[in-house]
C-alpha cells in the first residue's frame, strides 16, 4: 500500500511538473517567435553602406613597391625630397648604386615636406663587414616626426640586432628608450631589411595640453613588432608631449656607420569624407 501511495504521489508531482514545464516551454517558444518576428522586420539591405565610396588606389607590382597614391621620398636617383636637419639646406648624403648612404660628417637629413598621419615604407641595409658592439654597431634611426635638430622627435631605432646584445628598448625596431619590439626580427648585416610603419601624430588642445597621444604600429621585415603602441612624448627624453606643429618632417639619423637606404615612400592618411 505504501509503495502504491508513493507511486501515486510521484505521478502527481511528475504530472504537476509536466504541466509547469509545458507552460514554460510554450512561453519560451512564444518569446523566440516574437524575437524572430522583430528581427525579420529588418531587411539585409538595411545594414548596407554605399557612401562615401573609397577612392581607388593601384597597388605596386609587389608589396614593397609604391602604390599609385604614394609620395616617393627616395627612388634611388637623387635626394631632391631631403634637406639637412640643422639648417634645411640641400641634403649632402651620398647616392650610390641606387641607394642613399649615411654620411656622418654632415649630420641628419629630413624631408622637405611635412606630414601628420601616414603609412611609411622604408628599406635599409647595415654593412656586411660591420664591427663594434652594442649601440656602436650599425646605428642609425628613423624619426617619424622630427621636432628639431640633434635627434629631437619620435624615433624608431635602426641597429644591427641580429646577434648583438644591447638594452632592449634600444635594439632594432624599438620605440627608442620607450618600448622594446615584440620580437627580434632582424636579418644579418649585409641583407636588406624593411620597416612598414603606421604613424598617428599627437593632437594638442588650443591651450597646448595633450588631447590624444601619438600611436605607432611597426612591421619589421614583415613581422609585427609594435602593435598600436602609445608613445609617451619625444623618445630620447621620454618627457610628456610638449605642443608642436601638427605636421612635421621625417628624419634619418647619421650616427656612426654608413647604413644604406632605398625605396622610401609614404601615403598620407585621412578618414573618408
């Protein structure tokens, strides 16, 4: 008798539970149908954007070649796009066999034109017979925005880091004295190497205070080494950004070895309008 009563009670609970579950299921199904009806009210074309239309750009014959909208800063023929950093006189580095050669007897050079946000391609080669160690081994530098003479500005380091120990925020592809590269992607001396850079310049309020900092993304020999890194002011001192012109020249550092450059081009970046 007790067993029968237990069974009857169990059946009652199951029946009650079954009834509750059925109601809940019905309510859930109704909610799903309602959501589907709401979603179904939007048509696929409602999420399609047709304007503004991106301008057409013809890519280069290969990934290192300048696209149709690029400003060619050095194509192996002359230094017409460059001046000396100290006095803005014509650049006096050497041009040999389609390359630009650092000449430390003259100092840094910089672009005649001024830039804000851009994409940059640059190739460099450290001498195969390089000697020395640490910072005294194939040292040069790429200033993404030169704020004055004597290495002032925002620098990406150029150095032989293939098999050469130094402080990591001063090795090749570092944001100098601020941020080491994610990896060491250096090739050995004597081989051509490349930087692909996306530079976003800092923006200042009217009163000179910083509105947004500078950011940089760098690929070294095709490998991501700086991933949208925030730059904390000029790279030598690391001081907070001081107000400067919106557009500035790029510069190349003379330093201590005949580093060679070739195939330098830039695309100015601006949002679609």
